[in-house]
């Protein structure tokens, strides 16, 4: 597959707590479902289905990368507040090894931002923007979003080992959670994290910085106004 460099990829953040554009939201859901069906087949993810939309609907925000009118990549962003007892029993945290949960509580982390169900469209898997692949730009954008939100103590993700995304996240500065690998949907996965100390304001992303920062015009996050 040939590598294609795009001069500009736009980023938008869909937040259904605000006014939501039905077309944009439905378009994101269609992309998410179709691309994950392909990934499920490619990685033999037994037990995982996106025919039920609960995970998509429950996302607090949806981070979307677009090339023109086409969605190129997407991530679901969720907010966890352990000050509320109910959050301690969500399925995401129940999947954590005991050592990882102990790490969270022992360090006093209360507010957590998660990036999950990250997916790059199959037609964009070899696409680049600003000198980096979209598979790097997508988690990089999530990290940059976390950087701009000091109300969150911790950033977490759970890359599937078969996808190789854990290596990308390590290059971006994320660390392995204690407890080692878990098995989910019949494949191995690794929880990873980043703290506020790991991503200080003013810290760049090394050789990936230009491409990631190019998604944030004028150093401001372009939030899509989601109107009916």
C-alpha cells in the first residue's frame, strides 16, 4: 500500500452534552461501526460486537480526524470521576488488574480521562499528516487534549497487543500500568497511562510534535459546534 501525505487533516470534538449535529454524529457512528467490524474480523476479537451501540453512545466526547469531508480516524473519550462511588464499578475499571487499581488509589488519582476504541479507517492506514502516520496523530491528539485539561489527574488507554498500538503509545510517552497484560475478547491487551507530571505544559512530542500540533490551529482546540 502506498503512503500518502495529506497537507491538512482537521480535528473536531463531538460533545453530545452540547448541541449535536445529527449528520456529524451519525456519520461518526457509521464510520466507527464499519471500521470496527473490519478490525474485529482482522484481529479475531471473539466476543466483541459493535452492533450494539452502548459504548459509542456512552462516550462523553468523540475525537474525529477528517480529511476533507471524510472521516479518517476516530477515538471515544470518556471522563471518570472516582469521587463518585458509581464510577468505581464501571466495566472499564473492572477489567483492570488488582495492581493497577491499587496504583490508581494509592496515588490519589480521582479524575481520569480515557481514550478507547481508537480506529483509523482502512483507507487511511498508510496516510500521513505533518510527517506522521494518522495512527500516531490520533493518540497524539488525545494526549494533547489531556494536556489542555488540567482537571484530569490521569490519562488511560487499553491498546490491543495484536494491533501494535502499545508501541506507538510508548513512543508518545505513555507507560504500562502495573499488573501486566490482560486478556479481553480472546486477545492480549495492556493498560497504559500518563500523569500530569508526564505531560507538562510546554512539553513537546519530539519528532511527532509538528504533526500533532498541526491538528490544533492557533494552539486552540477546534471544537465542532454540533447543531441540530
